[in-house]
C-alpha cells in the first residue's frame, strides 16, 4: 500500500495510506516525547519531582514535536510521495532535536532541583 502512495497513487487507496501514515506519525511522536519526559523525570530525580533545569524543557519538547509533525503533515498532504522517507526524516529530526534539547537544557535553565 505504501508503494502505491509513494508512486503517487491517488484515489481511495492513497487516502487510506495517508491515514495510516498520519497514525504512524502520531505514534512515533508520542513514543518519542514520552520517552524524553520519562528520561528527564527518572534520570534526574529517581522517584521524586523535578523542578527547574531540564524540567522546563518538557513543554519545549512537545512544542518541537508538534511543529515538526505539522511541517511533515503539510508536506505529506501536498507531496504524497516518499512517505516512508518523510516518516524517517521526522523521526531523525525529532530524536536529534530531543538530544540537543536534553544536552542544552542545563545551560539554558540551570540545575535541576528535586523535591520529594
């Protein structure tokens, strides 16, 4: 099915493939964001609440994922070709952005404070 959409196959089959692509994009985005939040919460304050520092980056991680998803969705609806490549590009860009955000967060927001 994805090969049909990648070749520009239109009609109902192309729409179904595009719907599956959107579901896959949402699933990848949610898993990546949840992994980031879990890593922030667990690695910095085991069984405690994180305040300050990298905890401020969680909202930015969600915003970055949403903006990348929106960009990829616009390209997918207009282009409808190479959806697997676009899916991989989203995953690589989002994962890379989360790594950069994780490394840069202490510099931007300071140290982490644990409560509880």
